[in-house]
């Protein structure tokens, strides 16, 4: 686990198939302990988590980021939340669905992004410090230091996807924590803008 900021930790699992890191987040905010898009975890990290603050919630940003959510639900007795439009497409049952504009436990705001790879793709915004934007597959951190869309063939219309991403620029954030690739810890809003304009 790597500490990003007080209350925000990230861990990664390298995907040989995709040749990039799959990232998960552990958020300890507003008296809640939350996992976001949890990839596989080292045994020592899992043990430390089990001994620490109880995990209350597991938040999934899209249908393809189920990852280790079921094992984490079992181990931590946590509730799984997922986007309303993606929940029926997931291979696991969810405890609760969420939609655009909703305030989730821990003070995370839901930003639904239309015309993405999956119908429920959602970003999560945490208004803490200089602001944190959590992305699933909306943008990936590859190469390091940049944000990019997935290949154009993953979208019905890549221009509509880019137009949808402009919503993110309304939020005040300096850090983007990505589900795939390398997160950006400063100047991230400009990186989002460049990805949309590329």
C-alpha cells in the first residue's frame, strides 16, 4: 500500500495481459473505510486490512472493475456499490446501485459519464484538499504522466465519449487516481483537458 494523502492509499497489481498496473484504493474518510475497484492484494496487505479499521463499502466504477470485489465482500463483510446502469451486467450481485449526482459514503460524489465503454461508467469526486478525481476506465494513466482514452474501437463514438469527459473539468481537482496505469498527483486537471483535446 502506498500512501497518496492522509486517508488515501493505493495498491497495484501488474496485469501481464494489459501490460499496466490495475490500481485499487483504500479510503479512510469521514469515519468510513472504503475500497475502490479492488485488484488482487498481497496476503500481508489483506491481513493488515483485516486487523485494521473495518471495511464498510466496496465501490465499483464500472462493470469491468469487479476484480476482487466478491472476495473482499466475503473477507471484510462489506457492501458492494455499483453504477445503476452496469449492475445488471456484472457477474456478481451488488448490495446497492448508485447514479449521477449521488453522494456516496465517505463524501464521494458520483459523476456518470455517458457514451463510454460501459453504460454506467462513473467517476468519483472527493472534495478534500486540492480535490481528488477517481477514474475507472474513463481515462487510463499510460504512458506515465499522461491520461489517455482507451482505443477508439472500445467506444461506439469516440467523439461523444470525449464530449462526455468535459463534465470532469467542472470539478476542482489536482490529483487523478486511475484504475489502470499511473495516477497523476499534481496538475491532473490539465492532463484531463489534454486527453479530451487530443
